[in-house]
C-alpha cells in the first residue's frame, strides 16, 4: 500500500492506494497518523478512492486512527470510498462511526468550517 500525504490548510490528507488488509499496510497507516498528530495536526481526511479492498484488520486500523485523532481532540473524515468499501462499512455498521464524504474537497471544506 502507498500513502501519499498532503497538508492543506492544517488538514492532513492521506491518499491511500492498494489494499488495507493487515500488516504492514495497517501499521504504516497507524504510524503515519500518530506521526502527524505528534507534529501537531488534528484534522485528517483519508482519501479511500484507490483502496481496492478492506478487511477486518484494515477496518481495525481505521478505527485505531480515528481513536488516536479523537484523543488528540481532532477529527477524521473518510472520503471517496468505493461502493465495495461502502458496503463493508454498512454491513459492519461502521458507517455510523465514521464521517464519510463524497469528495476530498468536501471533507477538507467541512473540517475547515468546523474548526475556524
């Protein structure tokens, strides 16, 4: 899995590419989020557009990231999830835990509005 990081107006955008199905990918994501929190960032958008598959370990990693961000008084939004990933979130009822937006821009705009 590749993680491309962009910082836009105090929002960390993490563009994921590949599969999120356990180590080392899940550890990579969790480490990246913790590093950015330690650098003082609190607002995160996880761009899921290029995530081809997600299993329970991948979902667990996203939950750990969300928990770490919330503990830092921050917010995390998932953006551009595929219908396949959306069905996994629905079946697991994680769509009630995560905020999901159609586009990265929409997610970034929302975080900026909430935090200004």
